[in-house]
């Protein structure tokens, strides 16, 4: 049986990590969490979003306001 090599990638918007088959390299995909579109294989920073950025992304997803009071 042939073993399929996977690529590790991360959504540049929310930081969600994915492992996808190498055949996805160069394809545009949408993050399952925040719906941001990105290319598999493009250089992505390993930095996670700040707590404020993560709160804003989550609030946008659920339609709430994440502004600090």
C-alpha cells in the first residue's frame, strides 16, 4: 500500500492547523473555522493570533461584538 504524504498548514487568519494530502499543494481552500481563503503551501507565519484577534474572529463568526468595554 502506498503511503500518502501530508502537508501541514495553518490558516493565516485564525491559526487553525490542518494536515492535507500533498495533492492539495497550490490549491485555494477555505478554513473550516473562520472561512478565510488561503493557498495550501503558501508561506504562513507560525505565530498564532493574539487573544484580541482570536476574539474578534470568533465574534465575527457568531455575529457578536468583541470590542473591549
